[in-house]
C-alpha cells in the first residue's frame, strides 16, 4: 500500500506508520513535560474494533489529546480544512493520518474516508458541533456524526474534554496546564423512525450531545444545559 507524505510524494504504509509512531512518542513526551493531562473512564474505551469517539471541541489541542488516549493509539479523526493554514496542525494531522473535512460543503470524500477507517476496525474521532466553541460551551450540533454512525453501524463513545481551552494561555504565562478527557459508556443508536426521519435525526444528535454534556462541568454544557435528556442522564448517574 502506498500513501502520500505532507509534500505529496508517495511513501510506503510502513514508513507512514513509523512516522505516526514517532509523532505519538514525541507528543506523549511533550504533554508529560508541559501539561498535567488525565484520562478518566478509560475502561469505557473498547480495546479493539471500530467506534466513533464523539467529543466537544474547545481548542486545537483537543485532537492531540484524543490521539494520546492510553487505550487506542490507532485512532484518527476528521479535522476541518481551516487548520491546513496552521503549520503545526497541518503537520500533526497529516503525519497522524487524519482526514481533512471541508465544512463549507457536503464533503462526501471525507465521509467516505471516515467510513473506510471504521471498516478497517479503527476508531474515529469527530466533533458533532462541526466547529470549535469560542466560549468553551457546547454549541448546537450538526447531524454528521449520527449519519456516519448509521451508515457504518458503529458504536459511539462520548468524550468530554476540559482544560485545553486554557492550556496555551497558561503555558505562555508559565502556569501549569491541567487537562482532563473523560470517557463515557459506549452506546448505539436505534434505527430511524420510518414516520419521522428528521425528528429521529434531531433526537439522536441530541442524545450524543447530552451524553457528552453529562461528562462536562455545568459551565461547559452550553446549548444543552437545560435539555431534558441531559437532566435524565445526570439523575441516572447520581442514582447509580
């Protein structure tokens, strides 16, 4: 199998894997050196097989944090093409085998690549909100994650990330960067209602986001803070 390097020149799959492994080790060293990053609920991450890792998005550091999860280093992610303008992010995404997603259109090519990753038995990270939140609170999500989950019959693992939004400012002022990635229990989505597909799509998008919100502090729940399903999930957690 032949892949392309960042320069566009073809390289072997073995060389691409070596570069990815070196990237992983480099980032792991850097995060241990300059951050205090915790991974909670890692027992909820399947040790094998495909799944969608659905996360909130508050910083450019979110993707590296997911990349460094201690269970599935084979994860890749959908990343918006706007990050191609940032040299570090472009290097990281392309070395790590990420999938560029053009959010200005229906990017069927990226969707197909994502489905192929899952078909290979690998996990895929995706931010259902579709863009980075500028105030650290959840935005109303788009339906892409639900559509991908249905097309690929994939398990979904919700993730709530906190601390990446303040990490870089803290580091600039020589303060410690505390980051936490919290993983929820895997779940699957039921078939769409034959009578109300659009309603099912909205309900299932809300289900994913409320499960993410339940892993976040109240100050980060944003659009979903008062959602009845979130309140139900929090009550179930409190009663467990």
